[in-house]
C-alpha cells in the first residue's frame, strides 16, 4: 500500500484528524461525478486543484501536489 509522510504541528497532533476523511471531503465531488458519468466542470476541477494544494501545504503531504499537478493541464486547456 505504501506510506504517506505527514507533517503534523502540535495542534494537529492534539486534534488527530483523519486524513483519509479530509482527502475524501476534498475529492468526493469529482470522484463521484466521474464514477456516475457526469461531466466535471472546470470550476469543480479548479476547486479540487486549490483544495489539494491547500491540503498538501497544511499537512505537508507532497503526494497531494503531484495529484494537483496532473489536474493543472486540464485547467489550462481551452475546452
């Protein structure tokens, strides 16, 4: 399965957030749309991109930035 490196500050350590739930909240709308064959809008992609970048920064998870970078070309296209 692999591992994900996380950078918790003291407050987050005390709160013990569930990162999988946080990630699910970020990606849920787009993932469900794709699963049900619903067209994903640029606004939804932009929100997903912004939230992934914020998630990566807040928790120190570089892998979230890798996912965000894969979304970036879709945002830059003229479709």
